[in-house]
C-alpha cells in the first residue's frame, strides 16, 4: 500500500462510516492522493521497528469526499494540504457544502431539531520560526449559512437570524514535535488561535473566538503510550449559536454541550500489541459555560471507552480502527483514521 500510494501516484479510497450521534448513521467515501514533499525519503517507515528514532515526513494530501446519513444530513468537500521547504511552510485548504440535521439543547438540555446548511471555506498558511518547532500564520474561515428550526425557536434565542455569513480572519500559533502526524507515539502538538469576525471580512455579525489546545504523547516502556489532551474555547460578541465552542469527546454528540466557552480534558492509554496492531482505552470530561450556565452549574459531559488501530500505510503512519464509547445516557462507536485528536 505504501509503495502504491507514494511511488505510483495511487489514490486511496477511504470508506466513511458516519457514526456521529449528532447526525446519525451514514456512509460516504473519500478519494485521497498522497505524496511526499520534495527531498523526503520515500523508503521511510512509521513502524517503531523500521524508524525507531526518526520523524516521518508530513505527506501532501489532495482529496474529495462526500457522505449522507439516515437523518438526511449530507456533505461534500474538496481538500488539499501541502508543505514546502522541508516542512517550513504548511498550507491547508478546504471548500465544501453541508446540509445537516442537528439538535440544539439550550439551557434545559432538551433537544430541539434544526437544519443547518451552507457553503464553507477554510484556508490556513503557517510558517516555521527559524529552526524551531513553532509555526505562525494567518487563517480565514467563511460559512454562508441558512438555519431553520423545525418546531419553533427555543426560548433562549433572543435575536435569531436565519441567514448569516460567518467570516473570520485570525492568527494561528502552533507547536509540533510529534513523531508522526496521523498516529503519534511521542511528542507534543499545541495550537493557539485568535479569530475575529467582521463585516469587512464578509461577516454579518461581529464577534471574537479564541481557542487553545494541547496534545502530548509519551512512551511508557517499549509498547505502551500515554496520551494527554486539554482543549478550550472562548467567545465574545454577537456570535451565532451554532458557531459557539462546544465539548468534543468520544461518546458525546457534537454540539450537545455548547455555550460561550468550553473546557475539555482527556487521557488515552495505548498498547502496541505488534508493530501493526494496537489497542487503547480512553476517558475524558468537559463543560460548556458562560451564557446558559455558569461554570459551577454547567452539566458535565463525559465519555470513556476502548478501541483498536491497524497500521494501514506504514511509510506515513496512517492507521484505521474503531473506538467504542459510552457517554451520558448513550453508547457510540466511531470509525477512526489515526488519532481522533486534531
């Protein structure tokens, strides 16, 4: 598989099994083309046996994807990631169209179904600072949205606008010492983002969003890896309800715990049974607060479970597997490409 993708310009068809509780079960497919940057070693290996000390090169990826679920949610997108000059410059670009059937929970944590559809675009360009592991650069996000509640507006929606454009410009600072971009066994990834939505950028409302997250992986002996995650988001101004920060945990429906701010932490323990197979367990908690609830009164989101991974493309460390999780009042399972921490 590695040689087919990296030496023969192969395309990897990736089946997408939608298992996110927020939008229901569904299917999709992504067609991904991988290539290594100029000068990268095509014979590199992400296996601990084949590359015990080195870092695998960050691959360039071009792809298209689409999905549909049983709740009539669907989406389609095209994406490209690229790096230049020995990974000194990184670019990520995504354009897509979505139509999602979601639920808004509000202050009473009672689900109110709504439809969110629109055109989305994302661009990010990062530059490495000297010979360090730090990157800095601009980000631009655009979403031309239409929102419709199925059975009337929730009582906590004061000034609801169905048609909104969310256009944010921002500055990204990140630190990356991971040994692999898809399924790290050591190193740290941290990111700090400050974004501003303004009319001059194309936004229909003015607001600010800041986020900070950090993931750290550390080997424990020859076969064990401990992963630690902290994630936070903060917002101010006239932010649309669907754009507010929310808790992301396996076992918790996306956007169920959503408010002006959110704090989340998670731990994961992995056992590398063989160079190609690994099993893992995970547990995490989070809270969303700031408008609907104070921090002390906000309901606690939690998720825990177990999973496995198989090293599908050895030379770039691309793994695939399944996680089974338990959250508040429900179970969920996820088809995972690499680590779910992104």
